[in-house]
């Protein structure tokens, strides 16, 4: 590993980071993107499972959950374990999986270790095949959970919720959908997912391109050849392909395109930081030794402890996330106690980050044989300004014949023509354009969900959150009885391993519902005072780096504009993820359910 600690000029790095950030700033912010559905409606269908007609559903269930990804599956599993049998999932895809149902692009895999990423491994008895499982295995695991817990029986697939309204008279939720359904549920849960509304760059001429184009979440294997299981994309052998975007998705699929296409043009606005992944198959004998009862929870907590939120004695996961966390912790611990001021702690954090990022930049220079491309692939920002990437083949792909990096110096593609892509004033004629442009993140929650949650007195979530998000434990809202929102904000806020948040919230949902049923309560919700106390507690912390406008523009900071005043509430527990998990575990175990009002 290069020794960069004594060679770095931190002031010069700050200036360089600011210079590169400024290149990316633009006046239109989130307005630079358009929704996949709005302009490319023909791509918004389901290419994997045909939509079949069915009669509208008009029954009643105890619990209805919107979203068939990890959240719906894990909440369903926990409720089934607690004895709640009539649980229904409503999912717009044709099967369980959520983002893993839609994203079947070549090379798709988790970028957090499978042992802590794939939920309910211990409960299902599944051993991941490799340290970072690929998408087909993750989809299969989603199906495994659904089958084991009987979640297919009441599920409504290819169905989108259009309304979710509380009926105060009947003390029930009324659920309506685009399939004509209108049924009731005592409890509802939502996890429509942060990464499910695909977006395209709002480029001039995007509709004028006459050849093939598609978003990575709607990969067209009929055109490229191959399949989601990894078969070679033989139909690209005589094709010139452009991919627009160099984020986490592109990092995974570029190596496959590089091997398959006659020519590949990778259009880059901002390079990703791409550290080594060191993926490898898991050894069954080793797995048998480490998978004692409680192993997955132990691994998840160990991961969090090594991110800097604790003092784990060992590092079980050993990945890029824990490496950065340990570096930061070591820098801080090296400070004498009397010097551990906020400013010096932040300086130690910055120093560790700078060293790590310099190693990642040197890796790009070392691997890529073309010196100019190697320089252009260096990421000039702090590692957590964007989603860190880890891959063992992405940088190497630029050594393949026929692969060209088209760096736009922060400006992005200029426009699309009938025949190709224009960047830096040059038109690149291509046969196919792949948009690796990601998903909506900073838009309004209800807009992304596609419906409003309407609570007591007709108040909507949008109205409840007009001045910023307000919850108890990031899970429940005052004025919205028997409703749960499964996500990470105002809770652990652990973005490095979102499934850990989901499993913990599912445990809480099951505990609350079980207690409400035990008491014979018609409703359960936070009190207004409890919700306010929780939000006040959150504001005692250091806040979040999300929205940091010193970072290069991206979805973390609303494309450089910052997230606005209300975003000060988009934070986690002031003691970090471990602090939250410890708090909520004690809260559940106490049996008092402090802050909740159980109504008759």
C-alpha cells in the first residue's frame, strides 16, 4: 500500500476538490433529469413477467405492505413469526425483489458484503456463493424468503397503490390501486424504496435518436444478447455502444460491455472512486465454522462498529467501508485526550479520508495503461461525497481494445442526435445508447411513491412534513395510526448497509403490532410529544454530510444546491448507528413502548 500520509498537501487537496466541484455546478439542479416513464413510456413496462388480467380485490387483511423488496419481505417474515397470518404485499413488479427485480443489467451485484447485505440468511439457511453476490442469486433469495414465509399467497404483483387513506370511523386503512382494488387493512407499511424511480438525463434531442437506447434498469437482452444470468452479449459484437453515466451501475456493467461490443464509449462527467473489491467464492467449510447461532446479527453489528461508531476488537467483514472507518478511528484515537476537540476530530477525519482517496487515485493511475485515461479516472473529492465504488474489473476495462473514455471535464454530454452522442463538441455515431443515469433520490417522497398517505383528519404525509421530516424512531408518525414507514432516516441512517436498517425496523414493527394485538387495541401511534422529543434529540447531533455543498454535485447534495432548511432533519441518531440500534433494542425489550398511544 503506498505511503501517502507524509506526502499529502491537505490545503492543495481542498483547492483541487473545490475546483473540480465548481466544474459540475449548474443552474438546473434536479431539473437536469427526466423520469423514465414520462418520456420513454414504452420502456416503463415489465420485460420479465407478462402482466395478466385479474379481478379487483375487495377484502380485508390485518397488514398490508407497499413494496415487495427487502423491506416488505422482512417485515412479512417477522410478522408471520409473530403469528400475523393475513399479511399482504403490493408490488409493482411481477415478483419479489424490489430494485433487484428491475435491475438485471450485466454484472449487477451487491457492493456491501453478502454476509451482512442479504437479509435472513440465518433464518433461511442460505450460504451466499461469494463475498459479493450477483443479482440472480439475490433475486432467488428474495423468492426463497417469500416461499418460506408464505408471502406469495396474498401478494398482489404488477399492482401500484394509488391511494392509502385512514378511515377514522372504521379505524382501518383503505387501499386503492391501479388494478381497481379497494380493500382495507388494520395496519399498513410502506417501503417504496429510495432507488426505484428511474431517471434519464434531460438532454436535448434525447427522443431523436433513431437506433437503440435503454436505461440500465430495463436492460434489453433481446437487443444485446445474453441474459441476466451472465451469458455473453454476442449480439453486440458488431455494435458501437455508448454508455452515459459512470456511477455504481456503470462500474458494474462497463466491463461486460467492454468485452462484448465492437466499440464502447464511456461518457464521463465525474469519475467514481473505485477501490478494490477482492470478490471471491465463499468456502463452505469456513462458513460452517462462522455461522453459529446469531452469526448474521453479530456480523452486522461488527461492521457498524468498524465504520467508526464503536470499538470492535476485530474486523469480520474486511472491506473498503471498514478500512476507511478504521483509518478514521485510528487517526482520532491517536490524538491526546485534551486535543480531541470537534475541529481536531474533523481534521483527523479529513486526513484519513485524504490518504484513502489518494490511494484510490494512485490505483487508477497504476491499472489503466493509457496515461491520459488514468488521470481522467481519478476522483477528486472526499470518498463519502459520493457512493464509494469497489470493483476488480472496471478500471481494467479501459485497457480493452475498442474501449474509449470520453471525459467531459465535468460538463456532461451536450446533446443526442439522430445518430449518436455529442460531447466536447464532437459527435460520436453509435448503434446503441445505454443510460446509466440512476434513480430519483432528492424528489418529494409522495412523488416517488406515486400516492399520498392520508392520515387522521385528511392530513397527508406531504403536509405533515412540509417543514421537514417528523417521526418517532424514523418509523411512525403522529396522526397516522397503525402506519409504518420502513427506511433509515431519523433512525440508524446507516447508508453503508441499508438492509441492517430494514431488519431492525422489521423487529420493531413486529414488536409493536404484537403488543397492540395483545392489548386488543384498535390503534397505535406516537404521541405528538414523543415525536417532538425524538426530533429534538436528533438535532443535538453533528448532522449529516448529506447536502454538503463543498462536495462535488450528486444526489447526496441535491446536485450541489444543498437540501434546503428542512433537510436538517434528514439525520440519524446523534450517537450514530450503534447508538440507535442500542436505543431501539432497549426500547423494544422494556415492554413499555414509551411514546406510543394504544387506542381502544
